[in-house]
C-alpha cells in the first residue's frame, strides 16, 4: 500500500517498505535454500537496526520461528538459550563478534551464521550483502509466491511464530511461545486503542528483543508507519534532538526512561510539536512521575499500559482522558482481551477485593518451550494466570497491588530472585541470602539482597556487587546489599521475606 514510504530510519540511513520487502524476501530465500525444515528456530543477536528488521520479517517469510536474544546476556547465557531452543541458524551483529567463539561450541545446534559484517572470528560466515544476492538466484522462491500458496490456510496462523525468553521463577530462562495469531491479535488491538495511522512515527529506544519493543515494530509496520531507531539513550539529549529532527509522533518507554528524562535532561522544556502520545509499560510508574509528565506535556496523550510477555504482551491500557481521575490504575482490557480477578478457588472476586489477574483471549501464549512444569502453573484451560494481584473498581478499572511470583520487575526487566540468590551463594563467604524488590523512584523496583556471611570472613558491599557483575547482566546486580547476623525464619525453616521487607 505504501511502497515508497520510509519504514525504518536509523540515524542517516533509511529504508522504504518496498526495499524492506525485497530485503526480507532475500533473507527468506536464503533461509529456505538452507533446507532447515519448516518451523526451524532462527536466533537473532543484534542491536536494533535496519538489518534486524529485515531479518525479523525474513524469518517469518521463510516459515521459520524467530528467537530474539537479549543482547545484555553473557556468552554462557546466550549459549544456553540457543541450545535450549535448538536454533539452526544465527543472525548476528558485528558488535558481538568476540562472543562467537564461546557461543559456537562443538555442541551448538547452530549450523549457519549470517552477519551484518564479515566476522574474523568466524571465517565461514555469510553476510547480509551475500544474502541480498540470493534474490537473483535461479533457486530463489519469492516470499510473495509462498504467501499466495499459504493464502486461506487458517491453521497456519496458530503456528509458532516467535520465542521470547524471559526470566523464570526457577532462575532458568523461559521461552515464551507466541503464535502468529497471538502477535497479530495484540498488534491489531494496540493499533486500535492508540489510533495509529500511516502518518505515525515512533521513537524506538526499547530493544526489539524485549516484547514491548517488539510491539512497536509490529504495530508501526502494520499500519505503514515509521520506526525511528536510536540506541543512544545513555545520552538523552541526543535522543531528544533526534525526536525533534525526525518529527516523531510517539515515544514509548519504561518508568526509568521517563524518570531519567524528567530529572536529567531538557525533556520537560521541549515542546515536541509533532508528538501526539506517550506510552508507558514495563512495570508500575509512580503516580508522582505521571503527574510530572502530565504537567510537562498537558496537551499530549499519555497511555499507561500493563501486560506480560505471555500475553503478547498487552493486557490493559488506561485511556488518557481518564488518567487524572484513575491515577494509579492500569486501566481496562485492550480490545479482544478478557481480564478477571479471581481468588484461590478460581472464583471472580467482588469489586474492591484483591485477587489474581487472569487473562483470556487470542493473545494468550501457546506455552513455555521445553518447560511444561512452569507452564502448568500459569496456563490452564487457555487462561493465563499472571501472578499479579489486583483489584477492580465499580467502573471496571484495574489496580495492581502486588505480585505473587518471586520475580522482580526493575527498569522494565523481569529478574529472577532465585538466579541472584544462587549467584551470591557462589561466593564462599556467603552463608545465607534473601533477595527481594523494594520501591525505587527510578526503576520502579530495585533489587535488594540481605546477606549473612561467615563470622570469620567479612565481606563488603562492593565485593559482592562485583561478584555479581562477573556472572549476571548489569540490571540483575543488587542495588542495595545489607549484612545481618541472621535471617528471620518461618516455622517451616523458610526465610521470612515478609519480615525482611518490613525491616524486621
């Protein structure tokens, strides 16, 4: 519909929809010629870029499954995820070249690598430039032709489309399996309540491997809008300048993004004449931060949203016109999604009572890859049990009050408590440890560790933090570390984290 419109802008580069279709078709043709088998997993280890977008759609066009990889993970974690999903091919960015020897061991399922630039560490790789030439090959089957072959096959929409790995309550990453129906239905719902059109352009600072960032990719491509990629959020003024230059109509972020912009930049002083809306998800944003955002931009729409990777991801949104009188609410269900609050007996609770949020609809995941045990705890009869505790008011607006799971949501990242506790316990000096989330004005939740060390072997906060940094991603390192002689226990012998949270 819009072949000459710009689909993606990244600094001084851009690509139109026609060019994107051709490049994605070339990637798809190359992947099909590898004869990997329908539905093979293709891992993506790249920063946000035009090449990422080409590759993502190329994987779908080839009939394969996209597995976006968290670029903040260490080599060991990346190798685990690649091995867990059995990825047959890896599409990788040049920045990660030094990790390749560690990722590509003898037991790796990856047999083919496509890189955005030649990798000295992997002499036998194939580059995007080479792949683009596949379009002229005699063996190339255009993606458009394949789409016609599949036209009308309704069952294909329920096929696995992508696996997004997220932290699990056991400390082991969980692969959330999302079908094409999951992604399409949630994309359509988001387009509807945001009222997106081909004239919309969104500033993308969120990584595409993160389900919230992925939703920006899907929604704007779906309407013929534009993605403006900028990976330089460490330098807020540069991003703000780019927002003005590119005349973006939307900005999406997690709570910490807005806190940083409001406190440490000229954000609130700028007018952004083209900007129409803000969206926020990835954890609860403090009401005071919302008030500051409203005060700085009284004429802009602010959408507060709630969701989970398992819900593809959007579950609720708060209409901007109700923001003032419903401050603190996560809003109402997005179109096509059912939300209820139930008690331990799975009965819907009354208005004002607290229960667990349960989600139904075409957005609910297929399950967890290779983890039926975890799956059974959250997915029952097509209903997603989120582990989040909430209440509903008499107008049907929901308010989250807590979390059942041992998961901390910090700066938009879901972090397993068990993973951090096990890491700290690897330190010989540590005897006991309890990790939990505490309120934080920037991160939403900050990670706190309460530690008991051997009496004859003292440790300091810096030492333990450095220990974590060598084993965990930066966002998983505890912000607060407290030392105690002992930890409070329940009668069962379990550490009483409720007492710890209350300072006992």
